[in-house]
């Protein structure tokens, strides 16, 4: 929940993983180029850079980045309602650590507010930026003070509105002027193109208003290159040449994905591939018949049609919109919002530059330490960053930027008392610094001083009412403090932060009104534990709508079949827009239903084991399931998870047969446990949460760290003891040993950070008493809340 203005926001829960052919970095090296890729689905602008024989995937966070125009000097990026103008400032590249590594640095120079117009492809024509305005069905340029200036629209479009009449998408220049455009339909009604998106695409001549080709399958990315017109027929997953005389396509290559985004260098085409996820828009495309659809960047030889290299995204990115070559730039940096770097970088006319006075060596050295600290922070090297910030302040004690960043780094390094001291100094100097109040509040919250945290989050919001991160942080802190009604309201700001990507859907979001004649789509948004915890709201939802479609991961579907009121369960994938009328994120339901501590739906059990009869446990001993580690991609996993060896005191309690419900890499730790300890590894039989539920139903107790299995046991109404880290998640409140979410759950808390010994000894003592004292019923930990 922290936020440092001098380094990009580190979204720890965002996993971006890729693999590539060995020759992909070699190709970039040989050509002396790098690539920029936009993905609106993941909310990222990704730079692909060759780095010692591998591809360095460097990403920056934006809200719905799509259209992209890039060259050696500048980058234009279209986002949800803005166009960002970046310029390459080589002098700044020299300031970025490690020295000599970067050969370009693109800094934002202007941000133009366009409004939500669904900006698609962009290009500079004679140094003027042109862009596709898809919602208004026109081609535009910028003109202050206007949001945009319409310059051309297809001849069949009769007027401007926001209804996306033909899904105008692709723009091609010829002789440095706009020449060709593509659209998904020759229609003049609201979203009319959707009716025949599989074969309704067209190619148009902007200059003559002539429709050159019809019957295309989702055409995208028209390009004039080597005296030839090229385009991607995305619905077929193909790269094609256009024969303008015969008005025909010649397919050059078929690719294993939805093709969109393309640039050329030499005889190579760099093409974006998308998996085609989620909804509606892509249903019925020929490409959807492929068994495997891939997301990545493919390199195709345009002379032969052969794929010669590729980079494939394994996680985090499912759709690509634009791909652009940065010519003669091997290792660029793009700064979206780096307060200190932007504040200390100046682009001046040559006449003024000739008369500037160089700073003293002491000030220059302080800035050097600051830059090094920022670089270390970006790399996650907190200790090194702290040292550099401290060295900077020794030379220039009044440099508030360095002091602020020091406080942030200290907080991230869990040195909360020191962070509070430093950040308070910043606020004493700059009482109107909203970022400093937000970061100070974060440090207080991590110490467990919630009232102080709430005070400073509120001050940050008073100073900047649209500070989404502070709103969301305040919401999480209020929830932990038991103030649910206000807390869930503040948490609705999450969709305006970089960590969360909103569900892309033209239908309205449900706010709780009566919709008894409508079908509601509910989608999960975070982890499996959250889905299990909040699916309890379905019975309340059924009273306000006609039908429910529930979208969740496939591992959850079998256990969720036991929830009454869900008409259709499905994993993320293709869904016709006509199947539902309105949608809501699952974790917005507590807000919609005005949840308080007293009104939490707690009709336990609300999940039931519905299958997995092949899993049988027949031991007569006291049976305990254990889980010691959660998902390693969770942002707080380093605190909430432990090692199996931490559980050893528990495992040595006699008269107990232990069953490992652990999944993932942590299973390997079982091999290092003494054979004298009875642990049966159940992982090979646990294919989904219904399988896990079948095992839990046959156990006497589950002992787990804060994972989805603990939620599952609680939802099944089974006895569960949950081991919590010092700064536990909001849902477990503070200090209490019980939880209103799960009456059969007992909480065991760390009294100091990362100290599992005390917690484990408490659990061991209670388990021993249950076994030896014959008080097994007390394992349930039932409490009145």
C-alpha cells in the first residue's frame, strides 16, 4: 500500500512472466533495436530489451494503454482517457543506474485529456499526431483546448456519437499522410459491427473514401512497408499482403493467436498475438477454434512467411494491442511518473543552456546518491537504497525528496519506527504533501497503530480528494479496525489504482438496485480465498436479480456447484454479451449490502463437498490437515507463509495422524521431514477445491497459515486453526482469537514480526490438550463474537 514518487509503483501482486526463443535477444541486438508493447488488459506498457543474451521485460503501469506511436525521438501513448506525449532526453539516460546501461530515456512532456473515446491506433503524419477515435467512429488530431479534432470519418457514418458504430481501429500512413483505415463493420448503428464481426471487416482509402475490401475477419494494423500494403486479419490469426489491383489478400503467415499490433524492421515483422480472453467481443472468430491460443510477440520473415523467433507471455498478459520498434535504441527507459527524476530534469533551448551555471560538487554528489538510491529501490534492494539516501542527506540535509524516499524505503524494509520518524520530518517541512501523509499512514498501519494511520490517510485525502491509493489504503485500514461500512465504501476506489484492472465490459456495473428481470454476471477479482469468503453473498443477490452467471477459476467450479442460486458457473473465457445484462465484482458485494460486523452472512456451512468420493480416509487416530505456505505470488507471502520445519513442534504431538493439504513448490519440503513423523501427502489427489473439501470433511481439524484452505475449512463449518503473521490481513481484525466470518475458526497470532516459534508453541499446547484431555470438541474454537 506504499507509494514512492521517485520510483515506479511496485505492484507486487502483478505477475508478469515470459519465455522466448534463444535467438529473440540476438535479433534485437543485431538490429540495434528494442520493442515497446501495449496491453490494455494488463494495464502495462512493456519494453522488450536485449540484456546479456536474454530479454529484459521492463514494464510501466497505465490505465488501459492501447494506441502507440513510437520512434527514436518520441512516444505517444493513448490510455483510458488521455494521450501521453513522451520525448527522449538522452542526458537523463546517463543519470540512470547502472551507469552506461541505458541509451535512451523517454520523459512525459504533455498529457492531453481526450475523454473516454477508446483510442486505437496512432501515427505521426508530418509531425502531427493522428489517432483513431473508436467510440466516435472517426480519425482525429489534437487541438487545444478541445478534447480532440475530428478530421475524417468513414463515408457511411452519418454523425458523431459515443456508440462505436463500426469499430474503426487501424490506421496506415503512406508518404507521411493518413492513407488507409480498417474497421470491423460497414455499419452506422450503435455497435452494429458486432452482428457480423467474424466476416464484416473492411479496408478503406482515407483519401478517396473508397471501400477497397469487404468480408475481412477483424482486420487490424494496416501498414505500408516496402511499397506494399500489409495488414493483420486478426480473426484468422494471419499476416497478409493486400493486392490493391485485384482487391485480394495474400496470406503470408498463419500464427497461433489473435494477431494485433505490428511493426517492421528490415525483412522482419514483429507481430503481437493475443489469447482472446473473457467476453463477448471475440466469440465466433475462426481463431477461437484453435486448441491453443498464445499471447506474445512473434517475429516473421516477410519474404518467406516463416516464424524465426518469438516471446510468449506465460502469465500476467493475455492480450496485446500495439507493437512498435524503437530504432537504434537498445536499452531504453520510460518514465511514467518519477517525481524526483522529473523534478530534476530540464530540457532548455540551446541559448539558455549555454548560460547555465553548474551546481557545486556537493550538490551534484547528493543528486548522484539520490539517483543510486532510486535505482536500488526499483531493483528491490532496500538496504542499499537506504544507505544511498542517507549518504545523500549527509551532503544535503534539506533535500526533502531524498528524505521522503528514505522514509518509504524504511517502511518497505519493515523499519516502521524509523520510517515514521523520517516521514514526520517531511510533513513538518511540507504539511501539504499528500504522498507523505499516505506513506506515514502506511507505516503506522503496519505497526498496528490504526487510529494514527486513519488520521493520516484522511489528511492525504483532504489534500487530494482524488488520491485513489490513499482512499483504498484507508478502506483496508478501516476494515481491519472493524469499521466495515465505511471501509468497504472506500475500497471501491481500488479500480482507480494501478494494482487493479477493471473488467472491460460495455454493460453497466450493478450498484445494488433491483434487477429482477435481468441476468447478473458476478466475477471474482483476487485470490481463491477471497472467492470462497465472499461467495456467501450469493443468497442475498438472488433476491434482487432474475439469474446469476458466476465467473471464477476452474479449480473453484466443482465446490461452488454446491452454492444455491447460481444458474451458470464458468471459467474466464468467451461469453456472449447477450447472455447477461449487468455485472458486479464479487468483492463489491459487502459494500452493496451495507455489511457491518453484526450483519456478515454467516449461515455456516455455506459450501458442501459434492464429489470426490474416491478420496477416503479411514484412520482411527485424531486426523489433522496442515498447510504451511500460500501462493508465492501473493504480495504478503513472505510474512504469511512459513516453512514446514516451523511446524515441527506441532507434528511431534503424539496420537495424531497428519495429512498434508499443501500444493505447489512447498510440497518438496516433505522430503526433508523425519520418517518418524506421520504425514500423508494428499497433493496428488487434490485436483481442485472440491477434492480438498472431501478430505477436510473427513478430518478432525485443519491447521493452516492464512491460505485459501483455511477459508475452505471455515466455509465447510469444520474446525480450523489459522496461524497469522504479526500484521495480518484486514479480515482477521486485530487481537481477537475468533472471527465473525467463520465461527469454527480460531486465530493464533504472532506477537512480533516473523516469529513463528511462539505461535507454533501455542498451537502445540492446545493440540496436546485436545488429545490428552479428551476435549476434542474444543478444537472447533467456537466463540461468541
